[in-house]
């Protein structure tokens, strides 16, 4: 099973855009909906997260995504993006844990994007995120 810190780190990493998939910098609100069974230590149902996207991240978030996944031990990280879509696939293999992640984000405007995340390990977890820009100030 995914540990809570790994799960939360992944949600933060994948809730943010990359490369040509540019959005407005500032404070963002993301509504996360967990659509499948998850370990008891992971928040379930629907909840809201707030995050600050810097100017640099808003223009090219790929290095940050790679860093988050690398810090969590993922060896294979594939990222492809264009103006309105972002696809991330990552995998991690250890003696105790095999994890595959597939993420698909759609940019609706510079102030709105949506994301679907599918995580497979011992269990399978699917979530959706709706992210909206709130303000310039974080």
C-alpha cells in the first residue's frame, strides 16, 4: 500500500501543470475526489487542498514533477505535454512495493485544469482533481 506521505506528495506533484501546459501563477484551490478504496491512513472522499504555484513553476513545472517523483524513489518517469494536455507515467519497484502511476491533466484555461490519477500497487486507487486559480497572492 502507498504510505500517506507518498500519496500526498504524489497528489501535490500531479495536481500541478508542466512545460507548455502553462497556467496563471499564484494561489490555487484543488478539489480532490478519491474514487476508489484507499488505505485507512489516507484521507477518503472529497477534500480541498491549497497550493502556491510560482511564476517559474507556472511556465515549466516538469523539473518539479521529476524531482517529486525521484525523491519518492520512482525510477521511470515519462512526461509529455502540449498546450492543453499533460500526461505523466511513473513506476517504482522495490522488494516490498511495486507502484505504477498514470496521470492525465487537461487545461481548460490559464485559471482551470482537471486531472485524473490512477495508482496501481497492491490496491488500485483512482482520483480526480479540479484545480482553480484563486488569487495572485499565496
